[in-house]
C-alpha cells in the first residue's frame, strides 16, 4: 500500500470524527442567551475534543511522512489508533451533556489513554518496520511527551471518580503540552 492511501484514509476518518462531534452540539430553539449558555458544557467538551483530534491529525501527518513503506502491521496499528479516536465523539458528547460528571469524565479519560497507547504502538511498529536508523526513531528519541501523556491520562482516569474537575485539568494540561511546537520530526526530515 502507498503511504498516501494510508494518510488519505486516516485523514478521512478524522474529518468524519470532527463532523460527528460538531453535529452533537444541539442548536437552541430560541434566541435567548440562557438557552445558548445551557449548551456551554457541550461546546467546551467539543472544543477540547476538537483540539485533541487536531493534535492527533497533526502528529499523525508528520509521522506518516517519515514512512518509506507501509506494511500490514502498520495498517493494523493505524486502524487501532483510529478505532480509539472514533470513540471520542461519544465520550465527548456524554461528558458535555452530563456536565463533566465522574463516569463520563472517566470514560473520556480511558479513551484518551487508549488513543495515546495506540499512537505509541503505531509509532513502535513503524520504527520496527523501518529499522533503528529510521527517521522516526531518530526524531522521537525517548519520546518523553508520549510517555508523560500516558502517565497523565492514567492519573486522570484514577482520579476522575472522586475529583472529575482534576481529571479535566489534566486533560487540558496534556492538550497544552502537545500544542507547544514539537519540531522533532520536521528537523529530522529536513536534515
């Protein structure tokens, strides 16, 4: 398979995920600001999830550009990642609709945790297929951000039943951590 097909398929899935998330925001049936404020938790949940999907799209794009060849294991690892990302609209909607209650927050954290693990697996499979001297392996090194994200999500899941607000803080923190420019792959690709 050509890496362009893998990237195009992934881009399509991610575009559908974002479309599904925005369709979950119900339009108020009146022009009152109070009705608009009622959907604020759902909108904020959408905003956070949109940022997460955007981060995955951006990093996935860079990672795929390091590929020389696509193998079966890479395709399956990519599908594994897309599976977990495809659950974000459900968890995001449930969390927003229920104003960040413990169980919806915990489910959201579990899905973010599993997506981070799936991304880490995809990255590892690519490095295994491409070899230790691959561009991706050179770029990610020990991948402290990826490992830190998994630890943070695990902490969020563990605290979400008692302190769902703290889990939300962790979700925002990890998103901010990934929004900070990470030029590792770009540097390796342009060297």
